[in-house]
């Protein structure tokens, strides 16, 4: 019963609900922008929130089991600082949440400022002391951060191709594909000290080698902010996923080094944070150097996305393809595309040039009398 109380307390933590509200607002903003840009949303459901609640819980359950078996612990001071900084970040910088930075800054404050905050008798005796937690635990946090982020990017990055219209490039509108998802992982951790037992006598505790540990579920933020302009999003995130695995391996090396020289922990954290920033910067620079743009074209219409559960799903189309002909009529705008569809309102025959310049032909039946529901997302014709 006590364990269920500890698990249930996760639902009472403000950071969790702030993250849920932030993700819901981000998803709502995306849907509104898609309707404004394309007439209707590419993805009308709040898939960002669904992923956070399902994948976050699933990954968090696996992480919690592993942490419990390893006896992973964090000081109460670290948890307090992390949740305060996380809440402030979600409130003041809602679109630029940097979960990696939160972990590093929280750890640096705990390790460097902890002695000045908690070594006072009135604080150390209630469980705020940062002593009793090995420096290895903080590096372990980064190992799991990079591993889970790599898994998330490899399996979900670029799967939901949601375009956003940006400023004109050489007189043409361009589209980009932003990644704005955020996960909250319920992470079981052991908290050394007697603060919980002194304040809440019913709280579940463990006694390991004479040390008392309270069981607590901490919301761990995980996510990434990135926008692809000139490449296939799926390929970009797969490359990033591989680099996250390398950063996880580097974190393991740092973990081993810290076991030998714990005083080098701050340097190791900064090195990993800089390495993480360099990986994202290099990925952005590589995208900027590509010649391709998801831009408007004069000879045809650019495919920006395919709406799920529509006839277009069955066609061999990808974001970036250029539709040259529809039902054997040359097209050069959204209006001309739908006019060509009306020539045969129950069938669609397309001649397409892909991003490699290869020509292909594809066709499918469409909803009778509803050609606008074919599901191909294009640049809308500008009024005036």
C-alpha cells in the first residue's frame, strides 16, 4: 500500500502537469497553424500528447525497473532543484526546453553549491544533504538520457511529417519540418536521508547497508527541438540517433573516469553538454549546406505531406515529390491540381518527379464526389 502511495504521488507533481499542459498547447498550436496554412490539419489528433502519455510511461517503466535493480539514488536537493528549474523553463521558455541542459545545470548546482546549502546542521539532518550519493549516479543519468533519446529519435523521428510554412526563399515559399515533442518519464529513484519519514511517516522506505532510502518517482524530461529544411526528416533523425548512442558511450567512459577521479565530474558534465550541442549544431549546419529546398516550383506542385487514412496513403508519394500531371493534365498550382481531379472525380492518375529527379507514375481511387479529400498536402494558392 505504501508503495502505491509513492507511485501515486507522481501524479501530484507540478512539473508533470506543466509538461502535459505545455505539450497540449504545442499540439494545439500546430493543428491551428496547419489549418491556417493548408485548409485542414495534416494530423488532426494531438499525437504529441499521445506519445508523451504512452511512450513516456512505457520507457519510464523500463527505466524505473533498471534503476531499482541497480539501487540508483539521487539526493533530495537535486530533485528539488531539477523540478524548480524544469517548471520555470516550461513556464518562461516553453518552446526551447533543453532537458539535457536541465540535468547538467541541476547537477552542477547540487555538487558545487550543495556543500554551502546543506551542510548546515538544520538542513543536513532532514535529508537535504547531497552526501551519500556517488558522483557516478549523475553520469548514469546522462547515459540513460542519450540512450533513450537515441531510441526515441530512431523510432519516431520523422514518422509524423508535419510541415510548417516559413518565409520566402528567392521569391518562393518554403516548408520546414519541426520536431517539438517532449516526453516525461516516470523515473523511480531512491532518496537517501530521513526527510520523508520525518514528515510523512507512511512513506515507503528501504534500508540498504544501514542507510535509509525513500522511494520516489521523479518526472524526467526528455526531448529535442530541431527543424529540417533540406533533407528527408526520417534520415536526419536516424543519423542523430546514432550520434546519441555515441554520446551515451562517451558518458559511460566518463562514468568510469569519475569512479577513479570524482572531482572531475563538473568537467565531464560540461564536456558532454558541449558535445551534445556540437552534434545538434553539426546536424543543423549539414542541413543548411544541402541544395534541396521544400519550396514552391513553377513546373508542377510540391508534395509537402500525406494525411493519414486518406486515399493518398496508397500512392507512392513522399514529401518533396513534385506532381507534374494529374489525370494527364499539366498542373502548376493547387487550383489546377483540383481542377484536374474533377475531370475524373473517382480516380487519380499522377505523373511525379521525386527528389532525386526520377519520374514515376502512380494512381489510386478517390472518394466519390470529394476530390479535396484525397489527402495530398500542397502549398495553397495565395490570394491576390
